[in-house]
C-alpha cells in the first residue's frame, strides 16, 4: 500500500507538471501571436496512460524502471560492465537509469579504482564506448590524465548536423562531435574502435547464452547489483581457469619440445 501510495503521488506530480507545461506554451503562443517552434508537449492523457502502466508494473519491485530493449520495453535494471582487451571484467554495476549517458564517468572512476586496488602500476590506455555513452558532459569532464576516450557519435548529434546543413555531426564550435568523429575516422581510431565489438559484446553474449543469465532473480537495486557482480565474477573465474589450462598446455608442449631437441643434440654429439 505504501508503495502504491508513493507511486500514485509521483504520477500525479508528473501529470501536474505536464499540464503546466502545456499551459505555459499556450500562453506564450497567445502573447506572441505565433505558434512556438519545436515539438509539442505530450498530451495529459498520454502522460496519465504511461503513469497508470508504471503504477501497475512497479509494485513488485519499486526500485526497478522501464527499460527499452531491442525486443521492446521491460521492467528491470541497466547492467553495466567494463572489460580489458582480453575480456576480463574490470568493473560491474547496476543502475536505474534507462540509458547509458550518465554511466560512462562513474564506470570509468570505478574501473580505475579496481585497477589501482589490484596493481598500482596498471593504467588504462583507451576507453571504447558505443554511441549510448556519447554526451558533451562525458567528454568535457573526463580526466585529462587519461584514458583517451573513443566514443561513437550518437544519432542525435548527427541529426543536429543535418539540420544545420552539415554532412555529418554538428559543426558548431561548441559541439564535441566533429573532433570525436575525426578521431574515429583516423586509421588508429578505426583500428582501436574495431576492438570494442570483439571485446565487450562477447562478454554479454557469454553471460546470457553460456551462463544462462537473462534475468535477475532478486529484487531491489542493491540485491540485483550483487547478483550481477556475482555473474561477472563467475565469468572472470571461468576465463582465468581456461587461460590457466591453456597456458599450462603451452608450457608443457614447449618443455617437451625442448627436451626432444636436447635429446637429439646429445644423440648427435
């Protein structure tokens, strides 16, 4: 009941805010005698419908949020992971944010902390991220000491470029997009960014398909965060175990080859 009451109050607040937004727009148009440019605000009915749906689905886990996926929308959390080139997960977090824009800097900070705790000499060279992480704030507030950022330019910045008559990203001097696109188009940038698809993507595929982890079994942000870290730890342990076995096999093979060569040399002597 408390959860329902809290959600209902939040939904009512959103409806009131939307009503005020519509009223303010109408007042501005009336005073100027012209229709205001830009997208019209959503109708109050649309906001009410969405609020009603949210009230229905959020009762089981009030900390979860509606997330957009390739297959539609679902109620859940946003799982984040940062990994090394050899596919070892360096940091893992779960957030309520439905997109990734606000996650780049926190994930970068946590990854640095984990590397420092493991080995103070470890440094990140380049951070590769998809277009979901692209924002002016992320590029401007990133640590100048490194790592270098290579982030795909999001469609909204490219759309902005088309509206201003440009062929690519916005050419505004205030836009961070052109510099990033230039870095991504460079031979070195292309070679580096190509590694993103063969580094982090297979990790999520492995966790989903091999480990069979497709949904959280717990409820609540903290519990789901711990569950996600547990799965990422399992991935790392399997990776390290396989790497260890392969390394032993390679070393054993090298030792056998060296022994055979030594025998041949002794026989020849």
